[in-house]
């Protein structure tokens, strides 16, 4: 039991260090490679109602798995406080994630708290959420009314048999599609649909997914199967390169490249030549984008991770619950980001020989994708 818990809970996380001299935020924070801090991904739960084979496989996350107790999770008030400090440092985008974030009770209340946060520029925050879509049909309107801008929905196949096999809880494609339509009707958009492509498992669904979403208001994105965590048994042979995804689609539905929407965008954009919309490909294995990564991740129990592939986090919750001031916590955040040098995907792409042997990377289900 203890071994299973260690897979997801980072028991070795050191407390986030508070600098000796107080420091007020300036709205611009650069790491050691000159990358600004613009995006904060906030995990609100470590639980999920799916058992996707690449994220929370049943053999690890079974009925005996020890999830975090509610008292260990950051409260909505703590999350809002932390988010306010990050916004003062220049964060412009907040993404709620999980696990499955819609499993967190009264999540709309947190959305409303985050929507009310002031920004240095006066522009509203980009407030988004990633979901498997299972609860989206019943939650979409309340989320929009609370101030959520848009959602990203995970859908790994259009074929019901393939999708049920991948989510491993017998959840139907039609229910996810219903959630997407409900979110669209509520005004949560533009909606992105993410498909993780795993060779030999669902790569036969690339073209059916492209055909289905072509000509709709939804943006389909294909994600290379990543080596996040240790529970999914990742193997490079199961990666379908984004170049191959584009080749397969373009052979039937011709595509042309499109420029990025903004600096640091993870997806490479392609548009249909006949005007039928666009797709995106996220090449985190074959074409690393570490050089302009602007993201920091906050786990559901208050640990900060400077990289999706991190082997440890930094305990922010301890500062929140021991009476540290906003100025002290803000300085600790600044100190952590300035020291950031992460470039895991670039290192892995060039050579895996120099990576830390035996290190247990944090699980995606714990800090979100």
C-alpha cells in the first residue's frame, strides 16, 4: 500500500524556501533560461472516475489505492490566495485540472473566486479547465455562469469499443460528445478536444477523429504518448510521432501549417486547405518545446512543480498553513522560478543517458497534463 501511495504523493518535497529579504512582485518573472512565468496549472483533486491505460491504470489505481484525505487538499480559499500571488508575478492563464477536476465538490465556487482576481494590466485572466467530459453536460452551464472561459476535453477515440477499452470503466463516447455539445451551448469556447495517440492502441482512430471534428467549432489536438510518471509503463515504441499524424490526415484531408497564436503555445497548428477548420499536434516527445515553456504546476495538496516530468515538488502548503505573509510567499515563488532550469524533454530527445537513473517522476494524474 505504501508503495502505491508514493507513486503519486511526493513525500520527499522540501518546503519552499523563503528569501531573507522581502520582495514585491513586478509583474514579470524570468527563470534561469529567460522564460517568463505566464501559466499556472492547478490540480484540484487526485481522483478520477476513468482508469485510462496511459494515466491511471487499474493495476496501480485499484479499489485499495490510498488517495489524499480531504484535509490534505488545498482549500478553495488557499488556492485563490496562491493564484492572486501568481497573477501579481505575471501569470495570465489559470487552468484547473486533476485527476478529474469536476469531481471536486462545488468547483463553481472556486471558478468564481478566481474570476474575481485583479490583474496588473486590468485584462481578465484566461480561465480554463481540462476534463474527461464525463460530468460536463451537467456542469457546463454552472461553470460558465461562475466565470469559466473555456474547456479542453480529453477524447481518445471515436469508436466506442476502443474508447471504452482505453478509459477502462466502460464509459461511452456518446456521453463525452454530449458534454462537448453542452459546453458549446453554454458558451465555453473555443473548445479543444485532446486525443493522446498510443501506437497499437488507438492510432487507428486518427482519421475517424479528424473526419468527425472537421468543419465543427471544435479544435482537435493530437498528443504524443508521453513518459509522465512511472505507472503507465511508457515505451518509445508506442509513440506515434506528430509528423506521422499530420501525414496520415493530410493524405486524405490536405493540411497547411499555421503560425502560433502566442509565444509558448504547445500545439503546432495546421489548417484544412478547404477551410474546414484546424487541428493541432503536441510533439512533447519528438519535438521538445522546453525552450519557451512558461508553465508552473500546483498539485492538489499544495506542491509546486516546475516541470511536467519533475521528480519532486516544493511544498507551498507549509507556508500557507504556518502563517507566512503574502510578501514572504511571493518571494519564495519568485526565488523558485528564477532558479528554474528544467529542460527534460530536450535532454530526453538528445540522449537519455544523462537522465537521473531510477528517479520517480510525478504522475500526470497528480498534477494534470
